[in-house]
């Protein structure tokens, strides 16, 4: 039921009813009514929630929908909030310690925007946060090894095609005039760690897309 999915989603991301209300563009009384089965959210609110948490609308609407959400679908902000609370820090206390340890200019508004996924931090800020909480970048960003799927495996020719396509994308990123320029920089102007993360992400996307295409167009009798 929708009321159960709404409550599970809110509790999963450690949100108050007011915080979820702000995401959905409604009042906290509306969220209370949803969770108690008195009313149901309109499609506009459902779309805002799904978009914010990068989930499907069906995860909110269908029975047991929230049970199908993978842990690594959580936005960065909720991981940051979870880490901050696990260290018993307020946003103000986190800002004070970050600025003291890293000689940066963090502020409460910045942390609030990140935790509520209204703004993404720069990678240098992400590194400071990872170091402060003593976690890896992968853990902070929740980059996890994908589970084995039933998609077709790739042939040597597929791998070659992927590398060619990846090189084209890298060449495009190297152009400052290209729409793909990263924060005003070409890919070669990024530091080594940012560059490797970006290329790895692009390659993984290409590999998944290739396998999905093979699954879609393969005759049914050859599918496993």
C-alpha cells in the first residue's frame, strides 16, 4: 500500500515528515495523512519524490514497492546525514571540525544543501568528508560492485567496440567547447582520481548498455 511505502521511504532515509513534505512540495500534515491512510499523494507529489530519490514511481505506488529498492540507490546526501548522525554531530559542529581540520570554508547552508540533495559537492569536498569520517570514496558515494545479472556476456568484439566508443567519449570530454566539459575543465585537466572515477563510470555504463542491447535483440531461443 502507498501509506506503507511512504513511511518506509521516509524511515529508510532518516527523514522527518516535514523534510519529506518539503521534497514533495506539500505540508507535513499531508505526509502524516498519507502515512495513516487518510489520503493518498497526488501524482505530482509522487513524481517529485521519485525524482528526488532516483526511484521508480511504481516503488511508491505498488504494494511492497519499497522492498525492491537497492541500497546503493540512496542519494549522497542521505549517506552524509547518516554519517554525521552516527558521529553525534550537528551540522554546525561538523562545519567547525571540517574547517579546523582542512582549512576550508564549509558552512551550515552548504551541508544542509548536500544533505537534502539540493546541491552536489565538489570532489575536493567529498574527499575531505571521506577522510573526516574515515571511509573510502566508494563507501561515501555508495559505489558498489553490481550484482551478477542474467544479461548476456560480452564477446571480444563487444569489448573492442566498447573501448572505441569510450575513447570517442573521452575525446569529446577533452574539448573545452564540448557540452560534456566537467565543471569548465576538460577530462585531462581533472586530477588523476577524478579522471579515473569518471572514465570507470562511463565504461561501466557502456558495458551495461551493450549487454542490455544484446538481451533485447537476441532471439528468444538463444536467451538464457
